[in-house]
């Protein structure tokens, strides 16, 4: 598994855990980093995982607003927790990270949905991220 693929999966797991616990994502990230330093069985937290989690944390409100706005008939709080956090992570990477091609971001998100969510989730994730990709130039201008 490629390093960035692992880093994305870890970032997703951190966002998911924070959502499930109702905890701050940066606190959960700090817990993961502490465990990686103190438990030799835990792999270190990859730098790209840090970038993704911290980037999401910096843009949380905007990302959640975008997901809510463009997910037809799905309120953010009613979405499956897995899908919501895959979308959060991927929306950040799609809109704010320039060195990853959009197609890679979407494909990786769909793969996470296939691995961790329902049979309908990959199509939902693909459709919503495709919409955000199409709107990306205007969304970036708005995001500043």
C-alpha cells in the first residue's frame, strides 16, 4: 500500500474516531501521536496524515457547509458516520491540496467507502466529490 494511501486511511480513522467520540479532531490526533511514540506496536503517524487532519481542522466549518450544501437530500448529521468523514477528508484534499490530482482524491475516497461503508456509499461519495471538483475553481475563490 502506498504511503499516501496509508496516510489517508489513518487520517480518515482519526476523523471518524473524533466524530464518534464527540472529541476535537486535533485532540484525537495528539492521542494517536502519543500512542505511536509510547507503544512500539503502533506505527508512527505519517506526515501526510498530519497535513490532512490539521488541514481539515483548519477548514472544518467550510467543509461541513460545502457537504451540507451539495449533498442532495442528506443532512450532514443524518449521513452515515463513515461517509461523512470520508467526505470531510476528501473535500479538504480536493479543494485545498494542490499536489494531489483530483482523480486520485476521488478514487481514494471511493476505495475507502468500498472498504468501510455500505454498498451505496461509493456512488454517493463519488457523486458528491465529483460535484465539488466541478465547482472547485469557485469554491477556492470563496475559501480564500
